[in-house]
C-alpha cells in the first residue's frame, strides 16, 4: 500500500482514519491494569495502577457544539474522572476534536494546557537512502514476544536507558520496569536496544497492530548522543513496519522539542494537523 501523501494538514487521511489513529495510540499503551473505553463521542484511557494523567485521559473527543449539550457532556465527564479518583484530562487536537473551539471552552472551564505536542505521520519512504552504520562496538537487539524468563532483565535494561534518556526521577524506576515488563509480553510490542560494548545506550519502541505502527520512547543516554543512534533506530523501526505491510506509521513529539521535530521531518515524517493541547483540570487549592 502507498504511504499517505504530504498535502493538506491531514495529508489526505479521512475523518475515520484520523479518529482511528487517535484511538490507536491509547490502545497501544493499554497494558494489563489499564483499560480503554469507547464512549461513543470520545475514548477514555484509564489506569487503575497509576494516577499519572498521561494514562488517564480522554481522546478522540467529538462533543456537541450546542452550549447546553456541551456543558452537560463536560459535567458528566468531570464526574466520571472524579468518581475514579483522577483529574479530568482531555487531549485536544485543533481542527479535529469537536467542537472546533474545544480548547477555548475547556480553558474557560478551568482546564490548563500542560504543554501539548505534535503527531507526526510518515509521508516519505527513505529506505532507499543509505543507512549509516552503527559506531564500532555497537549492536542492535530487536525483542518481540519476549519469553517469560527474559522479561525482567529486558525490562530492567530498557528502563535504565529510558530513565537516563528522558531524565526521569529515580522514584519512577519500579513502576517503569513493571510497565515495560507487562508490555514486553504483548505480541504487538517491539522493543529495540542498542548496546555499545555491552552497555545499553539507546532504545526505541513500536506498537504494530491493525494497520498502523506507533513509534515511541526513542531516546539515547546523554554520553552517547550525537552518534546517530536515535536516527538509526527510527529508520529501522520505519523500515520493519513498512516491510510488514503497515503504511500508517506515526509518532508523537512534544512541542518543546523542536530539534526532535526537525529530525523526524528529515526522516520522512510530517506534522499531522497542528499542535495539540494537553488540558488538565486540577482541583482548586
């Protein structure tokens, strides 16, 4: 199948496909202990284990435009989050989420944008371009359908790289290892790790199912940055997604990472739509 073509802000994708991609990302991270529920006019990702808003959010919002109906839907949503002991949290995509002024309406109701980002869609196949070789002593491992006896050591390896690459607090280590361990057991999950002289230094992940590949957690530990490891992993994951017959390949990047946006654009990705808003309603006080 052909890749989407770089054109309008949505690159020719239908409304149905765009909604599918919004939901696909939520489903990708729905490991045991997390659930996703289609509410008809939105999809809710909920984690019984974690209070982190990232795993407790509403996506693919298509609420009514009429003020009274909108207000009723917002009230029901706030009550749902409160009943679950979570802060109301909506990921809004301008030009796609409904109503068109969803961000303004939520802001007027006390929601605060935590700093959104971009979804980026692969629109150019760069497999014909030469792939730069890995530096001396570097080896890449691809893990899928991890056997039970390998889950814990692999989870610890990946968590070690992610913690350093994304400057995560040490307090998150146990939960991160547990999350990765549960994810490694899923057939849709593919983990990649680059080691240099047996030291794990870079990682990337892809979730491939139902016609789409979501790339995530592409990062390199600081001492090994500048060697092109993230570029190598991204191109490898893209290539293997396309070779498996998946022509919808996408990733997310926060808007405060302009260098990452530029890197992915050079690798054939284009911003899908515009900058999304990460809207959270915290209780007063």
